[in-house]
C-alpha cells in the first residue's frame, strides 16, 4: 500500500507540472429554421446567439470555425452568414468537411419546428431537410466525433437515421408524434450560460455534451411538473451507435459514454503549450498524453462512493503512464532546444 501511495504521489506531482492539452478543434454549425410566428423566430435566434456567445467567449472556439444560418439574416446580419435554406446548410457542412482535421469535433445544432409524415424533417425556408437528408450530408465528414442536436419538435426519428460510431445524436422528442413546440433547446443552451453552475455535475468548470443534455432533460421535466401538465416532449441521446436513444443515459455501460468526453474546445491549447508547435513528433506525443488524460477523467467520473481495489490499480497505472509520457515530452523538448 505504501508503494502504491508513493507511485500515485509521484505521478500526480509530475502531472501538476504538465499543462493540459487539447488535441482537437470544434467546428460549430447552428441552424434556425422557420419560426412560423414572430415570437418563435425571435426565440430561436436568442437561443442560437446565446450558444454562439458561449462557444466563442467561454470556450474560445475560433470565429472561423463557427457558422450561423438563420431564417431571417437581417435579424443579425453581422452574425448570420446566410439564410437557412437546405442548399446553404449543405454548403456549410461541405465547408466544414473541407477544413476539419481527422481528430476534430463537429457540432451541428438545429433550433426550430419539426414535422413528421413519412419521415422526420426540420422546417426550413424553402424545402425542408429530413433526417435521411442529414445522414447523407454528414457521411463525408472525416472527423473524430460528430455531435448532432435537433431541438425541434417531432425530432425523435433523427436518432435512428443518424446513429453511428463516434456520433452523439440528441433529440428533443422520443418520436415523430411529439409535435408540440419543444422547450429542450432553450434549456440545452442555458447549460452553457446561466445554468452552467448547475449543469457542471462533476465541477470541472466545463460543460460536456452529456451534462448539457442531462441539464436540459431534467429542466424540461421540472417545468411540466411545476405547471401541472402532461409532458409532451421526452429527450433522447444516442452515442453507442445502436440507433436506440436513451431518455436517461447510463455512461457506465450504455449511452452517454462518448458524450461525457466531448466539449466545446478551441484546439489552441495543444500548440500554445508546445515549445515546438510544428514538430510532428511532439504533436503525436501531446495527443497521446491527451488521450491518457481523457481516460483518467472518465475513470474518475465513474468512481463509486468508495474506491475499489480495481479502481485504484487502474488509476495508478494511468497516472504512471501519464507521468512517463510527460517526461518523454520534456526530454524531447530539451533535446531540441540544444
């Protein structure tokens, strides 16, 4: 036990000296569809801009990685790149595919109203886009992860259509039959803004995609209960690729395992902390260290009230590996400085 404690202490001491790194960039596409009424048009725009502000200021996602397509570009011509037509949405996703790197994270967020007849759709100016349409648009994206959030009514079928490996799919409803205007989008955005303190369940001062989903899901339920109304929307999350969304994800063994590891990130941390930011050997080492850090984070999140022997052994192994990786980085940087 003394040897284990000593190894953990040494590993933690070495990690304190090592700056955390971000190996990926986030590319954010926000789309607001048809409001139908002026109040909804303004509401969707407010939700969109609140999320954009959080991504740009709180999480420092570069302006060049953010695209906002809206129903009425004249609402905010400086921020809305173009009208949210199906052609412009397709062009925006193509542009992301052209500039994104293989390890990057693409986030697509839809605000608006949905419909369902033979297939689920998001209502846009001009022709709508269906879940199947989006499946085709996302396929060319060669990136590390895709998070797709459809906050519209009747959005449930998007889960099955878009489910896949390294994808997080969230919908405001569990079926195409839940057609009332949804509240999920507003609370999802709130998790990154005014509700951040409550949404941050593990108190690491950042909001994961899973934390934002859980915050929004619970707030929707509370609102219906407070108003004494039967819930007309039930959010779903799928990230294990089985096409079967969960209303209450279980990151220990089901949906939520991937979403809890994904955040809005600028990608600046990796190279900003490097003495030789263009050195491919160092970049690879930093990315390996980042992967180890993420595994440590995951392990800590699933720890029970009392740490088991298996947990302690796995944590020890990961921390020692991290310490050795950090030492390898420092030694290589020192050699290059000579």
